[in-house]
C-alpha cells in the first residue's frame, strides 16, 4: 500500500444502485463505503487487456477516417 494520503471521491448513484450496494455490503458484512473501495481496488488491479483490445480495434477500424481528418 502507498504511503501517500488517500484521495476521496464523491459520486452520486441512483436510489436503486444505492440499495443494491447496501445489500451487497450487508451480505459481505462491511460498510457500503468499504465494499465499494474494495471493489474498485480489485477492478483496478485487473489486467486491462479488454480496454487495450477495444482501443486497438477502434483505431484500426477508423484509421482511414483519422488519416483524412489529420
């Protein structure tokens, strides 16, 4: 874990999403904030191959367009 101070984000979610988050956190036995933090950290630690593949596909697909626009 980093020695840098934590950064706090605020986000608004729909009431339905808030209920679902609360339900999932309750099932895990943690506060919703802790559940969300752990979920985000787990997601960020995954390899981002899917994003890289999608970006590569879009760049290849639109190469001609990008060339005409430059």
